[in-house]
C-alpha cells in the first residue's frame, strides 16, 4: 500500500511538471477543466429543475386532495 501511495504521488508530481513545461498540454488541461465544470453545472441545474418540478407536483397534488 505504501508503494502504491508513493507511486501515485510521484506520478502526480511528474504529470504536473510535464504539464507545467508544455504550453499545449496546459491549454488542453484548462479546456478539459472548463468543459467538465460546464457539464457539472448543467447536470446540477437539470437535477434542481427536476426537484422543483417534483416538489411543485406534490404541492399541487396535496392541495387537490384536501
């Protein structure tokens, strides 16, 4: 387990050095981060809309049953 953790740390450090020294890779990483954040925001927005629709549907159903 210790060797695995050390390997992950060394790999992360090596990857960071490669990205830091290569402009194309740095731009690619930034672009992928932006794309990932946009997808996450869209997913969260869609889930919030579903939650709001479900809560509004439950409210209207409870009002009609009263």
